């Protein structure tokens, strides 16, 4: 099905293109309000009708749309067909509306866990996907070539990326290539079992650790991961905190499933607040269903962004949903910075329903105050957007007032004038004692230097949610605006949801660039696909002893 209109559709009801969850064919879908919720309904001629809740709060859904904006896309697409067919022609194509804000690069599909719910890792799939170092470097170079905005943030993923044989070398090379933000998505096992490895990662330049963190229920971890993991997560964080020469930033990444671990949302935030010296963000991810699921389980376990915010507000009643802004709301700030510097800047121009977030500031007594309580955020974003448009118009006209403003902006005095203007959006009477106003404004005025950013984030905690799509709630309009992409060994750049949930790009790539597991073992002198973890082996023995105790430990009858 050829996409006829890439213009962003807003309001309810509306039509879009989606996928049949069975055959993955692109089909028409209707999005509408039903009992206060936003629902997607679609019919495949072969497999029937499917219905799913995509946002559980229609009013909040429509409010989020008021921040919708399309980005500048890319000027050097790999797929340049006259009429690209989304999502079948990916790599990126010329109709994609956003550049790459964060790139994922899978280093391996090997993993040091054998999660009972996972069928994708090398231990069970029968093949090993692991690009060699030279290929990984070429993939990173491809990201840096993206125009007009080169990719600056990369996240190494997997599998479990920390078991990649040249992991620290890859981190170091990423910095050499100009990536200013280098991240890893990890289960934390290697960080927990080897403090020296953590130090090597820090010394190589690893900036941020996206730590899988589903809560504090070890029984749930045993079901999903196969092991009790709570203490492993804590030990990993302690090792990161203890690194010499400063420490890496931690982002907790909980996957939330309704009726499974949605009760852990509050405790996870509590943990982050109590560890805000190293935990600077929480990125909640409502579950995406990677396989088939029956209607009853879909309805019972579906967890949308408004559901997440309901759980957050239950735990922290001082917050409201409108304290959480959709990702594209920040576009106005990048636009004004880009116009003043006469060069495009990183623009968070995702679809308004992909994710939301807010900043909260943590005080010495672990009190928490959201930025929206002392900054007129809505007015700031609106005015900056309008200023960007006016400035760009003057810039194109070559007006004298623009030349004077630009010249002033490059002086210490000009920056002080800008600071004073931005202070006008701050409600002084409501600023907590522990918030540094100069530090709050520093990132907006700096050239992206780490010192200014650190001044802002030293007691700031980002709380957000990103809901990746699956075949049941798939919206091609969202795919066109995706800002989180995968880079592949054939040098394509593919939107996250298309890669994982769409026309099986992950399957295509992994099957093309993998070797059978037995062949991999032969190439590596019979070595097992994953070397046994001493830490997990000890846990396995402890779990076995506990089971034996439960079986044999009953007292004798009198």
C-alpha cells in the first residue's frame, strides 16, 4: 500500500496506515475516541478485525498533539525512490521527517542471560549475529555522515553488548569519531561482577548506562529473567558510583506491563530520588508485544503512556499529566539555537504520541519539585518557537536588526541579556532553595559543553516514558517521525519501530549477517556461545539450595 499523504494528521477521529498483526501487510486504520480512551481499529481482508487502546486518556492525547511539529529530515537519504513505500522502503528514505537523534547499534545477539520469555538471543535462536570491529566502525561512520544534522548520540545494544569482545575499544572509537554521547543498554551483570571492567568502560568514555530495571520484586525477575536480579542491579550501580575520575550517569529503563509490575512505578522513582547523585533519568517503557497475543491478554496487559502517568501521580500527587510534555515540545528551543547559529541543531521532532517527560529537582531531604512548578514552560516553549520563526525571517531578509542581534549574541554582554530574558519565565517566589538558576539556564546558552550540562543535571532527574510500537498499535505516521534509529551492517538507518515491529527488518538483518551457532563455536575453538558468569553460577547454586531446603526441610512428625 503506497502512502499517499505523509502530512501529520491531528484530531479525532482520523485515519492512518497500520499493519495486520498476522501477515504484517499495511492496512488502513481508524483512530477514534471511545469511552474517554483513544482506540485504533483496523481490518485485514484475510485475518479479520483488530482493536487496541493506544492512549487511555483522549483529552491528554489531544493536548499532546498541540506540540506536534515536523523536523527537517535528512538531505542524503540512502533510499531516494521517487515515491517511497513506508515502511517497506527503509534506510532512511527521503520522506522521513526526522534525523537521527539517538542511534542504536547492536553489537551482538549473544547474551549472558537466558530469559525464559526471550526467543531471540543466540542461545536459543541457533545463530550468532556479531559484526566485527571494522564493520562496527563503518556503521558508526555512516551515522556521522548523516546530513544536515550528523548523529551525535549512540547507544550500543544487543543481546548483551558488554560481552562483545572489543566493547571498550568500540566506546573509545565512538568518541574519536565525534559522538558526544556514548551509551550502553545493559542488564548490568558484567558491571555487577567486575568493578575493574566498569572502570575500563569509564576510562574509555562511556557516558550513560541504560540499565534494565523492572522493579524490586525478585519473584518477578525469576519469572522473566530466570534469576533474582535486584541485588545485581544495586551492585552494578555501586560499582559505577565508585569509579575513579567521576562516574557515569545511569538511566533506569523499566519495561512496565499492566497487572504485572505496574505497582513498581512508585518504588522505582523513590529509588532514583534516593540515588540522584548517579541516577539522572528514568525512561519507563510500556510493554510492546513482540509476538502474537490473544484479545483478552492484550486488553489486560496493555499499558499506555497515560496509564504510566496515572501510576506516577498516584505515587507523587503533586504531579499532573500536563507536567509531562511530549518530546517534540522541545523543538522550539533547538530551532532558536539553530537559527542564531545559522546551522541546524539536533531536533527532537518525534511524533507527539511517542513519548513524554519532565524534569524534577531533588533537594537535600530528598524532596522533589518539578520544573513546571517554578518555570512557565508552556509560555517559554511557545515564545521561543515564535522567536525562531521571526528571527529566521529576518535572517533570510538580511535585516540589520538580525545582524546586530547575532553580533551581540556572541559577546559576554549579549549572553547576559539573553539570560535576563530567559529569567522572565521563572517564577522567583516558587524557586526551591536547592535549585541554581544560573545552572538551570546554562545548557540553553552554552555550546553544549559538558560543564554547563553537569551544572544543570547535578540535582535534576528526568522522568519520562517512551512507548515503542508493536503490530497491534502500529501507526506509519509515527514511523515517519521516529528519531531513534538502528544502523545496520549494510549501512542502512532504520526507525526503531520499523526495525523491531514492522516488516521484520531485524529478522532480515540478523539472518543475512549471522553464522550458525555451531559454526561460531568452531571459529572460536569450541568456546561456548557465552562464557559462564561466576555471579550467575553462585545465584543458581543458591536458588538450587533454596529449592532443596523447601523440599527437604519440613520437620519430622512427632
